[in-house]
């Protein structure tokens, strides 16, 4: 089923689960295994792990990492953060800010933050861990994501609460992307 995450709610996914979120502004977020993030009104704070954000057709979505901030607007990105942050632009052009510099990068390019000055370069290869969601021409929709399987999108709404500590599980799976259960 669906679950609501309060403002500034923390989401932690386990080693055997992925989750999906739809933010109030319309951005779709795929959360990979072993990821921790905070859901804010204007975006996501990725503390560790990997997410895919599809902001095409949505309001601007801020993706904050320990190494910088991305402004995802009419774009889609895969973001991984641990000791450093690596971003791949699957669609659109994405402005970024970091303590060591600011600029923008575009579809087919990768950005590395946290290892000195920001580095943007053409990506030789992108390992599409999203199961096909990261194609540059794919518009977001409620269509089936895999042949014979429905892709479940979980809407997220906010209410006034302090924090939520949620863990995803294998209940209600759609492909390998389980529904969020709190």
C-alpha cells in the first residue's frame, strides 16, 4: 500500500529492498538498496547510497548530498554518494553547487564531487541499475515498467511530525522494487 512520509522524514532501505517515492512536486525517486535519505518539501537529502530522480514534468527538485547540491528540473539523474558523490545525467541539463565550484552538466555526462574540484566529463558507460527507467526518452507515466508487471509508484505527502524511521521490506513487490512499508 501507500505510505506518507512526514516533512524531514528519514527513509532507510535494507540490503534486500528498493523503494519508490513520488514527491508532492511530481518528481519520481527510485531508492536503491542500503540507502538513507531525508525527504524535504523541496527535495531529497541523500546521506548515503544511490537514487534515481526523474524530474521531467515536475517542479524543481533539490538533491542535496554531503558534497554538493543538484537542481533537477525537467531532467533525470542517477546519484550515488558514499565517500564522494557521482552523478550521471540521463536526461536534461542539471545545475550544481558545491564548496569547490558550481556549473551545470547535461545528458550523457557524469559529475564527480568530493574529490577536489568538481569534474564533469562525458560518460563512457552507464550501468543502468534502474531496470530501464533511466532512458533519456522515457516520459514518466503509470505504464507498466516491465512486461507483465506493473510499476508501483508510491505518492508521498507531508504532515507535521518530527521524524520517521522506516525500513522497506519485500512485501508487495513489483519486479524487484518493493512498495514502501513503514
